[in-house]
């Protein structure tokens, strides 16, 4: 499966509530081998904030999973 098809599948699964996607909430102009420390810190902080924003959704899924297994 090629990259764009994989992304399409991932976001389709997210729409179906079969996956939780933690991805940057905005596009960052960053290279694969970025050396600019500030850009790296900025993308790290964005990732941290995006993950924090998904915690309620993640906990809801975990809670549902526990209820199903009871």
C-alpha cells in the first residue's frame, strides 16, 4: 500500500471510530533531517498539545473497551 492510500485508510478508520489519529493539527515546514532546534522544539510542543487534546477521546475508548469485556 502506498503512502497516500495508507493515509486515506487511516482517516477512514478514524471517521468510523475504529482508530484514533494523533497527528499534527497544522502543517509544519520541517525537513526529515531538520537541524533547526527551534523548529524541532515547535513541532515537539505541537505534538504534545495535540496528544493532550486527544486524551478524552482515548479515555472514552478505553472505558468502552472495559465495559465490553465485563
